[in-house]
C-alpha cells in the first residue's frame, strides 16, 4: 500500500509541476501553489525521504513563481526559507541520499532567499549575516560554488552598507576563482556586480566586472538589456561614444527592469538629455511611480527624483495626465500630475526607505548615497543622442489620453459630470473626478470646459483643509492665469477677481511648506505682475511675495529692494493686519537682518509675538527688553518661530532649565507626520532644539523621560535630551537639504547648521 501511495504521490507531483504558471498551458498561480501545498502535505504524512525532499523543493519553486511580492511577502519568503532549511538538515544528515541536481537546486533556492533579503524586501544586515553563517557551517568544501555564493552574498550585503574596502577584498577573492558554474545566470551575475560597483562610485571596477560578458566569455541574452549597466561607467570614465551606443541599444520601448530604468533616467539627467529622460520616465511609469517598497524600487525612485529635479530646474515642467490602467469602478486615483509633484514624492520615498534600511543595517551610507544621487549634477553639459523613439513629446505632456473611468467626452456631458463631481463627499474621489473631467475636456480641445473644471478644482483646493494639496492649488492657479492670457474672452470680471483672491492663499502655502521650486514661484509672479489690474491690491500681492521669495533665497539685498518697491504702493489693509506682521518680521530674522526685524514690529511693543525679536534684541544691545519679553511670553509660545526664539534665548542667556521646560511643553512641534510636509519655519526650531539639548547634556541636566501621547502618536519611554539632540540633528540635515533643493541656495542650510552648532549637517 505504501509503494502504491508513493507512486500516486509522485504522479501528483509531476502533474502539479505541469501547472507552473511559467509553462505553456499552466494554471493560475493560486491553483499552482494550492496543488503543491496538497502534495507537500501528503509527502509529509507519507514520510518517504527522497519524495519529501523533492516535494519541498518543488513547493519552494511554486512559491517563488508568485515572485514573493505583496503585503505578505515577508511571511511567504519566511515560509519558503523554513521549508528549505528542512531540506538542508535532511541533506546534511544524509548527504549521499539525494540526487546531485536536487541538492544544487536546494542551494540555489536558498541563495534566492538571501538575495531577496539583500536586494528586495530587505532584512537587517546582522540577521542576514547570521543566516549566511548557518549556511556556511553546513556547506562542505566539496561544494565550492555554494561557498562562492555565500561570499558573494556577504559582498552584496557589505555593498548595501557602503563598506567599500570589504567589498573589494571579497570581490577580488571571488574574481580569482573565475565565473561561477552553479547557482547563477552568468550574465546576470556580472551585471549585478557591475551595478554594485557603479553605486559604490568605482566605475573602473564596474567595467572590470562586466568584462567577461563584453569579451564573449560569458553569454548574454539580448532581451536582458545587459549594456544598461555600462551607461554610467562609460559616462564617468569619459567613454562618451560607447555610452551613447549603450543608451541607443538598451533604451527599449518595453521590457526594461527597475535597474535599467534607473540607469537610463540618471544617464539622461546627467548628460543634458532631460527631455529624453522624460520620455523614458513616461514610458515606464509602471516601474517608476507606483510606490517604493523594495530596494530596487528605491534606486529607481531616486533616479526618477533626480530627473524630475533637473526638469524643474530647466523650466520644462508641465502638468500631464497619468493613466492608472486599472478597471476598478471605485478607483480614486488622481490622474493629474507634474514632474515637480512626482519628483517630490519620489524623493521622500527613496530617502525614507534608504534611511529605514540604514537604521537596521547600522549604517548611514545608503541614505547619504541616495540623497547624493538625487542632488547629482550633470557629468557633461550636453551629450548628443540618437533621435528619441517615436511618440508624443514629453515637454507638454504629449497627446492627452482619454480618462480612465469616464467615458463622457462632449461638452454638455462633461459639465454635468463636473457638477456631479462637486457633490462627492470623499475628498480624493471628488478631486479625482474633476481631474478626469479636465482630462477629457483637454483631450477634446474644449477650452471652455477646461476653464470650468479648473475653477471647480480651484474652489475645492482653496479650502483650508486642503493645505496638503498646495502644489495642486498653485499649478491650478498658474494654469488659469495662462488660460486667461490665451483666452481672455472666457474670463469675466468675477472669475478674474476669484483668481486674484486665491493668489495670496496659494503663495502663502507654497512658500511655507515644500511645494514647487522657487524658480516657478518667480515665474508665476512675473506673469501676475504683467496682468495686475489698476486700482486694486494686485500689485501688493505680487510685491509682498517677491520679498518673501528673496528671503527664501537668502538674498538680503533683493529682499530690501523688493520691500522698498512694496512700500511705494498705497498702504493695503491686508498687509498691515496683525497676522501679516509676524511673517514680515520672520523674513528679516531668517536673513539675519536684525535692524529690519526690529523696525518691522515698531509701534507694536507689547504684542505677544514680540518674542520673535528675542535674539535681535540681544544682538542689538537690548538685553533688558529681551528679558522682559521672554518673561511675558514664554508660557504661551507655541508656534515654531516663537518657540525657536525662546529656545535660542535660553541657550544664549544660560537659562537652560527654562529652555527644558519650554521644550517639553512643545514636543508636538517635533511630530512631523510626513517628510514632504516639513514647514520652513521648523528648520530653526529643530536647530534651536539641538543646541539646547546638547547644552543640557553638557551641564549634567539630562535624564530619562517619556514622550507623552499626542495626536495619534503613542507615549514612548526611553527618551533623553541626548537622544533628542541626535534625532533633531539627523532630521534637520534631511529637511534642510530638501528645502535647499526647492529654493536653489545653501544660505539657510548653512544658517541652521551654524545655529545647531555645526557648519554641516
């Protein structure tokens, strides 16, 4: 009976293998995995060692066919590793019992798991090293290529940590053994090593790693686009003709992998071919912009953020429509996007994942390398490439596709859809529906409906609850002013008035928190100034925000000139109100112009926000005035600028215990939920907190404390001022660099690091 059961189970195992999704006529992945699960369960019950060993191997392959992706990837990969460990123990106990090809397959699968942990859904370096130690203990000298693979995995892990010396030591030792004969696809292995050295900045070694393929010693499959790994090494080593040829041969319309896309995006961004890069990005949106969950996503996102930054710096950005490509009726995707908006998201996705990996690996190299990539400058100003693949131009968004989930295309129908959209309660779904109306109206050249849809979006985005959509508000308003210039007949007095009412709201938001680059704000102000209406406050809006733009750029001379121009206008009530004065005071403080800051608040002595002047008072010899203001206001200070002022005052005057009291009372300021939402005013607050915390530690006033529960954040023990200083300095560097990219200068980066007690972050 047992023999019959064994033969029946072997027949089922063979039948299950034929269900492989990658075989012709294969079943769905769910059917394939379920069949293998059933066979494995019965093999466990039967207990035949050879059959059980094979069933476990085949189950591992079945799970691998699902690519281990999705929300449960860690669980799936962990389950596969558990099954493979059982195989390893069986083989280790009876090494001559199992067929050689099955043993090799077991080791290959184990290395696939390790590779997944290193390059995809990462595990901390320490944990992976322990797994490699376990594999090494059970790997006899008679398996040289398995030992090779163990060392190769250690090398890739050290590369993720930026340990160049150890990587080079291991690489040279492995290279002396020749190309591996087991466990790898030879060309893929060479490409992986070349890519590793490129990311480490050793372009000479990247080419050396690729040499066996280039010399024909290792066969390369044409459809794998091998030469994309050579783009950046060729470029950095000055082999420009070869770089161009490699780009031409591998810039494929389809079939590119994450690594290929990353290489082409960076190559275009660093050779003056940003428009070509826009084409590459648009053709590969399914790889570029749909989240950053794995290590390979991180590098592609970082290269995409670099390309978007260059596009914006060159003034090439425009809004365009991104098809979601799904068939979900309740899809709430937002189709309207710009390179500025996409780049900001890609930037923080990539940096956030790099930091998360680095924290678990105990290294800051990965985050530093990713940020350096995003901020990279061209290697050559302009490298002539072959004509781009046929298709719509990316500069203006190309030909507008029809909107997903909206079939209506006629003007009357689109207007009805717009009115229906305004009644949708859920914010994202409402905005998405209006954007689809805009998309189909744009596609059909229905400019009057385009204007209607833009005004619908404007009304919605002006709501104070939409502050996080400030970039959308800015681009919507910019588009309306452009449309007014092109089609003034569609803009009556009421519409123009509504646009101008929105101007200070939009500019106030995008200059306070990360949004469009400063150059776009300047261009917008230029457009506004040319169309100011006489006898209105339009010129006041333009000139007021020109001062703030100059302040953000760190240009004190330009700010003074812009302020003088603003003062030439008749007084406008809006900008004389109490709410506007602190903003003006803060301009001058940010620029280090103490006298202008004091003058800005002249006549308002006794105002609660006089505490903004604490440091200007100290620096201009008004110490007693500063002390009186501090004593009067420190208990109620809660906003970022005034808290920063009080913390700095306490450091400068030695009132450290008072500073500690203020800091512990205002911890909510240091709970920033999203990286891209970091307010400009928080830069000085974080810097002041660093300085105060380090002074508290130096004075022996540190000790453990608990961060209280607040706004959805649970209480957390284990805090100290030493820990807070380290955390704030870390985040300060991260956020200051982000603002530096937006404003285009290092003025404020240097200023806040000096305030924190360091010249650099």
